[in-house]
C-alpha cells in the first residue's frame, strides 16, 4: 500500500476534502485522512476522468498497469522519509528499494528496473549517504532488479531532513495474471504472509528510546518471489496488497470499500510476536494498524488457500503464513474481527496518525 | 540535464570524492561538485560494473535506455525542490512535468507516462497544493503524457519546505533512433534551440526581490515535439541535451568529456535577451551557466544543421534556434568560446554553486 494508481481510478465527483486547509501529519499516515487527500484532490485532478462514465470501473492498485505492444507493464513510485534513517533490520535505502519492488509485486508483476532520486540536506554526512546507497545496491541485487537511472538535489540546511529518497519502478505482468480488488468475491479466503508489526515497532521503539529484551527487527523484505511462486503454483490471485502505512486494517478496509464486500477475520489466526505485542501495549498501539514492510495479504478462492499457504511457507519471509479470514457478502465496506470467545468488533480506518514517518 | 542514467555508465574505478565529508549546496548545482558526487559515489555503487571492461563504453544520458521484447523504453527520474514554488512563467508542478518529459525527449523518446510523488511539509496550504497539482495536469495535457501513478508523504514542520515533487517517466524510443554522446564526431554542428537564461533569471530575480522593466518569464516548455519534428525531418541526431542546472556550459562540458572531443562556440551566435543580460550583470551571473527549462542543444552532422534550424523555428519555443558552434578534434574535453573580435576563452565547469534550488 505504497503508491496509488491515478489512471486506473477515474473519480468524476470529487470527495469533499474535509475541513483541513493545511496539510496534517495524518495526511501521510495511511488512514482516512490520506484517503481523503488522494480521493479529494489528487485523483479528481490527475485521474483520467471520462465524463458520463460514472463511478470508477477499475479501483486503485499500488501500481498503474500499462500496455505497450501487447506487453503489460506495472509502473509505481514511492518517496521515503523514514526517521530515523537507520533502524534495526534496515535503513531508508533498503526500504526505498523493497517498498517499490513490493508495489510492483502486488500488481502480480515481476520487478525489472528502478529509478532512485535523492533530496539531500546541506550538511548531510557523506559517509551516511554512502552507506545508504550501498544498502540500496544490496537490496536491488537481492530483489533481482537494477537501479538504472537517478537524480540528486540539495536543499538548504533546515529545509530537509538528511535524505529523502524516491524510487519509481517498472515491472512486467505475466500473461494471464489479473490481480485487482474488483475480482474479490464473497467466499474468497484471506491469506496473510506472516506475523504483524515488526517494522513499525522497530522504528517506533528506536524513536521512543525503548530498549527491551528481544526487541524486533524490521520485517523489511522483497515480496516478488513469493508472489511469483504463488502464480507458478497456479493460484488464481484475486487481489494482493502489502501492509505498509496503516497496516492490515487500512489494507483490508481499502479493498472492502473498493470491492464492495465485507470481511471477517479470526483474531486467533493473526500472529503477533511476543516482543511486538509487548511494545504495542507499552506504546499504546494496535498491531492491526502498525506498518509492515515485508508482509502482504493474498485474497483468492477458498479452495486454493491451503495450497497457497504451503507455497508461502517455503519462503523465509512466509514461514508464518496462514488463512486469517474470508470475504463476505454481508456488511459491505466493513471489516469485522472475531475474538476467540466469539465476540466481534469492527476494524475501521484510523482517522488520525498512528505512526508518523514510518517509511 | 536532469537525471542521470546509472546503468549505461559502468565506471569501475571510483573517482575520489574530493575533500567533502558533508553535502554542500553545490553538490546539487549541476557543476563540477555534482559530477564528482555522481561519478565518485552513485555510479560506482549503483552502476552495472563489469570487471575488466575498463572505462565506460556508453556514457550517461539523462534517461536509461531499456529493452523489452524488442521495444526500446527510456526511463528517467527527477526530484524538484525549486524555491519559490511559484515564479514568473511557471511553478514547481509545471517544472516537474516538463523536466521529466524533456529528459525523455533528450533520449529521442516519445514521452508516454509519468509518476508523481509528493513530500509535503506539515502545515502546507491545501490551496497551494491544489494549484500545483492542477498545473501538473495542464502541463501533462500540453505535453501529451498521462500521470498514471503517485505517492504522498508528509514530514514534520521544519523538516521540509512546502512541497518537493518527484516525477519519473517512461517513453518509447522509435526504431532507428540512436542518440548518444558517443556518436558526437569532429565536424558536427551544435544547434541551440533558443535564447539562454530565462528560467534561472525568472527564479533568481524573484528570490532577490529584483523588479525591472520587461523582467523575463521562465522558458519552461516541453521539448519532445521539437525533437520528434527533427527526427521526422530525417535529422540524424547524434546527441541531445537540455540545458537545466549548470546551463549551456555544463551540458557541453559533459558531452565533450564523455565523447572525448573539443567544442568551439561563436559567442555572437548565442542569443541572450536584453532583460536577461541586464539581470545577469546585476546579479553577477554568467548566462552560459544559467539554468533553462525549455532549451536544448542538438549535435548533428554539419550538412543537416541548416534544415534542423528551419524545423526548430517552426515551433514557438524554437523561434530563435541557430547554429552556435561545432565539434573539433582539437583540445578534447574542452569547450572554447570565440568572441566577435576573435579572442577565445575556455568555458569550464563551474566548481561552486551558481544558483541553488533552481529546479
């Protein structure tokens, strides 16, 4: 859930842009306010609106899907402003590569090429820059993509924050692959690729000066190989989404709204490690909303779910994959969580900002 | 001269990164220091280095040239940090679209799709954002490209500067087109598409609070149509470069160094408007180094130059096109300027920063 496809999403009637006359931190947080900014400002102006087409036939992906001479390309972009720049398990460079690789993967694409653009703050340590760029190279090699073009800008001291990195990426969608929220149907299974919250807690713990036994590292990882394995095993993937800003809750709410379906999750099936759970309690965070950088959900026909879980578990980052719920015809647009004792609560979009500058 | 292709440029022996242990404003200025940063840090780490290949067989473009099933794509990226955000003749949004469109055009490509990514500062006025995004849409329509995907991040107040915009772009290179510094040969003519310095002076005058009669507007314009017209007229374009950061001087010095040729320019043939010349004198700037956003040079066989100038002059932004010099076998890597009285001076890279945050 990094970028946003404008083209595939031609809203013709702007959503009112709430009351805010100035940008709030929460406009970048992955929750309701960010969605309002995208749907109320960016999409009405930049989207390809065809008058009379009414509402949108192809809801948003993280990547745009483009066609050139019969070849289908995925194209996506993400800017990275994570603070601090280096955190347990990764740094802004690794994040910038995997983030974009993963957005391509979530369109079913095999990532091919990345661009990398740097906004540097005057006075930023050259040695830190070198380490970050080295980390990008290693991540690109690990993900099997090449960084082929770039740009550098410098802003005055106090007008930036060390370094911001943008990556854009191009991938190729194999013939026959059709991944889209529109294909999500009642009865589909929801598969989650691993435990939740490691990235967000790794960054937040560092920022809050929290030290504890077994503190988690970021789950930051490339996801394209797992997706290609699923496709190779014949899984008809209806929808994919990585769980970055806004976490599992934002991803599922977006899909439920776009597909016009409900979702029911089994709380007991959602894995959260001991240290992440402890840190969430300490920091007052809900792991369902905490950002991940190496986790995704796959929504697919229920009869294929067991096989998909098997395939995911063969991958290091998918060891803890499992079915966490299913898609319903009831309560469209709403995600429900059932507790082990049978209670149910609604998991809504977050209005405010849970975790600023997490990616 | 916006971005930088990493892939096409496999330097195997890092250039020493001068003495700087911290980023200076001039590292983003388009002159010698920026080239050192790219060649000393980004390329050795990110470039596709094949050991034993020695020096670089394909010098840099502003775009990477990629092949997919026989289709050649150009791919490029640029971040925009211009200050102020709105200036006579344009704003950061228009600049962000035309800048990337022009980098694609300089590879001989027809621009197709752009991404747009925003780093917003907390507190930034929503109305200004709306105007900037509207301006991007208008520029995209004028240039015949679609903005198909995007991203939004928000940073805390005082950690950004209103808005930074990244655009990346994909274009298609027509069959048979081969634009590269390596094709530049002694005897080639150097054609300049118009007068120099309007963009840089428009921004700097505003920043310095300079008001004067006939103050210039930015020359900000899309260049792809002009390039396609040249190709359509059968011009065998050896090399193209738009004259952004570092101006005409930086562009020609880069090409001379990469192609291993010399260049001789006729000062009398280089047009600088009256108000730009006056402002340059007042601000202590040399128009050869001032940034443009709608000017480029085409290097091509001398016998085709007159026809190329004719074709360019049919376009509004090419009305003042002309031949300004030629490529020589002598003094490789050096650009010489001949005055009307016969004197000659060397036009070198600028070491420091002539104009910070001009794009």
